[in-house]
C-alpha cells in the first residue's frame, strides 16, 4: 500500500473456509473500533451490546435504532476490517419481506458490509431471500441468545443426539440458503468439529471448537472488564477492569486531597519548575 493510500476494506470474499483462521471480535464504539481495526479481520457489532453497554439482562430489548447508531460508529472509526451488524430480535423473524426491509435499513444506515441473524432451518427461506437480493448474511446457530426464553436460558447445545442433530441441520440449512459464514455458539466441541468438517462455508466459533474457521469473542470479556463473571469459553488477554479500578481510585484520592488539578492542569498559572 502506497503512502497516504487507504487500506482496503475487507469483504465477505475474505472470509474463507480453511487456511489461516479468521480473527473476529465484537466492537460497539468508535474508540474500540479504532483499536481493533489493525488486528482483526471482522468486527461484529453484536446485539450483545444490550448487555455489555446498556446493562440489560439479555439481548431481547435491543432496538434497530441502537444497532444502527453503534454500527455506524464502528464503520466510521475503521478502515480495514469487515463490519458485520446483528439484526435485533423481532426485526426479521416475521417474514422474509420484513427481514429485507430491516436489513436494507441497517446496511444503509451503517455502511456495514453484512448483517447477522440467528436461526436455523426455520430461517433458511429468509436467508435465501436476503442473499438473492444483495444482502450478505452471516448465520448464527447453536446457542442463540435471542431464543433464551424458548430454550430456558444460556445452555450449551449438542449434549444429546437430538440436540446435536438439530445444530447440524441448522448449520447445513443456513449454509445451503446462501449465508457467507455461520457463527456457531455454545456447542459441544465434538459436534462443532463435525459441523466444521461438513459445512461448506466458514464456521466461526464462540465456545465451539479450535477446528473452526475463525473465532469470535466479546471484546469486553477477553479484556477482563467484568471481574470474575466471564463464560468458560473466554480466555482473558488483559485485566483492563483492574487497571480502570486503580486509575479511578487514584483520581478520586487526588481530587479529595486537592492534589488534582495542579498548576500544570490550570490555565493562567505558571507551570511548576523542577529544580535543576
């Protein structure tokens, strides 16, 4: 890339089956997107932002306006990564036509490169409808957060033969319908490995298998923003929460002792001179 030349934005054609695993992370804000952009292949603006950013108990109350606002911020702040934005609960399940209207609104409002929706066999018709009309779709099967009320909570999938068959059928249906990739969440490793080997499109794991064609995590989880409350499948790469705690504690102490602000942080005062 020449000096001053803009880096090429990744597209769905760069999400490949086999080869070097794809690096995916969630991003919800412009500052985080700027940090991630040089290192990841795909930034997923997940509806998990309802829980991570807004403190909701699940993802069900996340709105289309919220997804557009956060998706647009991530797109504006990035140049290199493919940005995929989740379609929120209730925005696509009613019909393929409803899904198309909302997916088109989401892409137009954010500038993202693709949308993601949850569901398996029952959503195959919708995925096909979108893909045939120019909407790149990433599927999501296995543990599906938008279905927590129907499944009785955040439960690992594939623990018995019936569950394993359902996850396999769902992955095949979505891939066959035209999804460019499938996120596989919270599924027993052996079942996940079978799905990766059998499904023709890239399978992106989160709590699935190291055999997946890529991995995705919630960035706040892998950075240690939530104390000890992290899922088993998360590996922490930092303890940013502890760093923030320490910094805020020092700030609070400096304010209470009137050590902050000092002369160097005030206008119209002379900076302190350190004796030579």
